[in-house]
């Protein structure tokens, strides 16, 4: 059957329309793919540039402390976001307008970015076994601190009762061969010299607290990174203590030349401006922690209680008042426990260990030795009992009882001091070190198309 010319024309027109639509559709797809490819190229350029920039982390900070950070002044001491933008251009992100959408510095929010890196590093290094072990130990640490506080109050109360009885009976105890008066004098003397083992000098290093992160005005980041940050909980607090003990010296481990302070763990605990002040404050805490088991031992030892009673009778012979004698005997036991605690600290600072519970075999100080404590002939540096807790075990406990924010910022203080003093990086400031950043990039594609996209990078 023959098709008329008119019909042929209609079919041709219809097919032409279909062909044009098809060509337009294919062209649209190709244009869309081309634009998307251009976008992908721009994103790839930016990602590559961002990774290259963050590969310029501060090497000494990583080598010494396992912490990644981008030192944003590039060793000039002059901070500016323009420094980052110039490096992005250098690494291939040219032809884009860059702006910082959000920024996190190591010191933000009490040093949280620093704490997060520490937590991740320690968890990867030790795993959960270490955490479980530390969690088991930490259960009693708060209790020990509370018990020490109660016994300190009890000591003051009993001393007050003795003073009141002496006043009521218009009497006083002799100064000679009096352990109560002798220990009262020791408490007024310099604790660092009193507890430092023979042959070891107390460090006299000092620092200006006005330059520390707790007190100086510091640069702050901006923007919320909660969507990419991990919270800091009790688990991280325990691991933080282990990290600090691994990377910073204390009074038993000499610091190096150029360090800001020698007793850095003690600084983390107390935040004072000199090694001497920090050591003294820590020793006071340790004395109370050691005083509790020592006093409990004396109260349960009939022979030593009888010895204290006999000395009290000798001191109170003139007064001959039973109540005064009994109060004096208790005060002697308190003084004896304090003296034993001083010897314990000497042993700890000398690298020895002290048992948690005292016995006849490991008790160190006689009443006669108590009267010589702190004198020229005092040679008692304590014993190493092999089994028990060392100085760093007690420091671990105290670190756990100190807030994470204080520990984090004070650790960054020591990191700043070490990198400046030991490595000569005088430009280094922790509040100029970038941990996370998100950039907003704006670029022009062909035919006037503008493309905006974010790029995030963060150390962890």
C-alpha cells in the first residue's frame, strides 16, 4: 500500500522532533556530567591541597608528645588565617575564594582537642585491658582522699584537747625530748628539704604564671565540631593520667636542660609557679595519705601504744593529771605517725615503695628516731619494701582526682616550654596550633556557574 506525500511529511516532522529532543536530552546530560566533573575536579584539588597543608604538622610536637597540630604561624610567630589560604593555593587550590567556616585550636574548651588526641592515642596503644585495670584501682582513690581529710581533722581536734587541758591545769610540757613539740617544729620547716633524700637537691626552677594558658589571654577557635568530635569521659581521664606519666618528668625523674620546670607532674597537680612550691603542695597531700595507715597501725599496736604512754607519763610527771597524760599519749601517737609519714615520703622520692598497710616488719621510725628527724644526725631515708606503692602510683591517684581541664591546659604549658627551651622553637604557642578546620570554597565554573562547597579536615 502506498503512503501519500502528506503522510510522509508528518512522519518526517515527528521523527525530526523526536531526534531534536533526543539530541537535547543527550546534550543536557553531557553538559550536566561536564559540570559535575568540573565540580569533582575542584573538590579533588581542594581535598589534595587540604591534606598537603595538614601534612605540615609540627614535627617536634608529634615526636615528643604524639600530638598532631598545624602550627598556623609557620614558624613566624604571626598568626593569621591568610597563612592557611596561601598554603592551600600553593598546593593546587588556586582560583577559589576561601573562607574559614569553623576552626578548632588545641587549647579550645579547656584543651579538649588535645585531650581527644591523647584519648585516641592511649586507647589504640593499650586497648581495654589497661583501662579495666586502672578503673579497678581508681575505685578506692576518692575514698582514700576523704579518709585522709577526716584524720587530719581528728589530729587538730586531739591537739586542741591537749592544749585546753594544759591551759586548765596551768601547766605545759617540757621542750626537751618531747616528740609533740619536735614534730610541731618540723611542720613549720621547709617540707621539700625535709623529705628529699640525702644527696638530692630540690629544684629551684621557676616560671611566670602570667604566661600560662590558665591566666593569659589566648586565641580561640570558633564553630561547633560536636558532629566530628568524641566526648571526653572518665575513661579518658584515666588514660590521660597514664599519658602524662609517660611523657613528663616528676620529682623522682630529673627533667632535661631547657625544660620550663623539672617537676612537671607536680605542676599539673598544683599549678604553682615553682618546682619547690609544687613539690611542697604534693608532699602535703601524700603526708595525709600516708598518715592514715600509719596512725591506724599505731592504734592497733599494743607495744607502741605502751611506749607512747610511758613517754607521756615522763612528760607529764610534774602535772600528774591522768587526763593530760592520756591526751599527751594520743598526741605522741599522732606525732609518731606524722614522722613515719615523712620517712615514707623520703623513701618514695628515693625511688622506693611503701606498703599500703604497715606491720612490725616494715615500720621504719622509732620514738628515739622521731626526736632526731630533721636534725643534723638524721640519716633515715626510709626503706624500699619492694611490694607496695611507689611515688608515681600516688601521683597517678592524685592526677585522677584533678580535673581534666586543668591537666590538659597545664600539660600544654609544659609542652610550650619544652619546645621553646629544649628545641629552640621560640615561636611556638599551643593556642596557635590548629587541630580541626572546615573551609568554605567558592569557585567559578564555565558559563558563569558558581560552585560552593565545604572541606573538613581534622587530626585524631
